[in-house]
C-alpha cells in the first residue's frame, strides 16, 4: 500500500505527457493527489490523464506552452478553477534543441524560453495561490548538466538553462523560506525517455555508451527519477529547501 502523501492535495505537473513528467503525474495520483497535467502535446497529455482515471485517480489536462506567459497563466488559473487550490508543483517541461550544438541563436532563445523562463513563469503564477492555501512545495527539473558541461556534446543553451534553473530555485527558496514554501531542484542523469530509448535501439555503439554513462551501469527508468521528485514534494522532505537533488547513478561522483 502506497503512502498517501498527497491525500486531499492538488499537484501541478508540466511536461506531463511522457517520460519523467508522466510518471510523476501517475505517482502523485497513486499517492492520493489530484493532478493537473500540462503539456504542448495534447494527445499524449490526455493519455496520461486517461491512465490516471484507469487507476481511479483524479486529474485534468491543460494544453500549455510554458514559453508563453499567457498560456502558463491560463494553466494555473484553470487548475485552481478545477481543483480549488495548489499545494504542489513539478515544473518539469524542458527541451534539448537539435540546433543547439551549432550555437544557433534561435535554438538558444527557444531553449531558455522553455527551460528557464518557463520555470520562472510557472513559479510566479503558482506561488501566490500556494501562499493563500498556507504554503506548498515546488520541484523544478534541472539536470546533471546544471553542474557540469557535457564533454562529448556542445550544448551551450541547454547547459546554461539547467545551471540557471538551480540558481533560480535557490533564490526563490530563500525568498519564501519563512512562508511555509519549499522550492527544490531535481537533477537527473541519463534517463530512458522515448528519445534515449530510440537512440539505444537504433545504434548498438550508442547503446553501450549510454549504458556505461553512469557507474551504476545502466540508465535511469523515468519512474525512478519521478519517485525522487515526488519525495521532494512530500512532507517526508519537510526540512529540505533550496537543494539540488542529483539522481544520476553516481555519474557526478566520478
């Protein structure tokens, strides 16, 4: 029997259409929460909600582009209209732009608009509602590349955005530390998202390289990373704020 960490609470998840976001949405619901799922992919986002419904959970989908202030505002206000409050937010939506390795200006602007400005805008909209409910917990997705640069790939925009998410998280955590608000960052290593699985299935050499990336000898399952996210968001992590939790199979320990 799963602990009902989020009984009677409302959780918002961006990037909830697949991967870590989908697994987190499912876990929030399994642990008693009502879940507002946001993504630009409406079909897959609706599917996440259908999966929650099939397990007798409660959720609603909101088509959301986190790079748009208006879209984020509609998502957050819509979630409050639907569920009455916000207790938890997992700001997980993010991208890697394929043009990033060529130092492309459009790729840089798009990556920061989604990975950094999107997280910032989500928190600006979420926190006032959380404060009215007496506080809450936010988890923002960064990456191990919030600590290092990738020695094999030149990804300036992605690396800059993920470093900045950690700094933003710390600043907001300190600003609201006395208001019963906790704000933390999640920093995954290589995770078996759809894109990573496709690469591993297509190229044997790439599969071996990816599997050998972490000392643990494999990539993370999205649910393993999602478990860390919802733990940070739960009362079990009640004295943790301003922290960047690494979930990387030992990679940064090397």
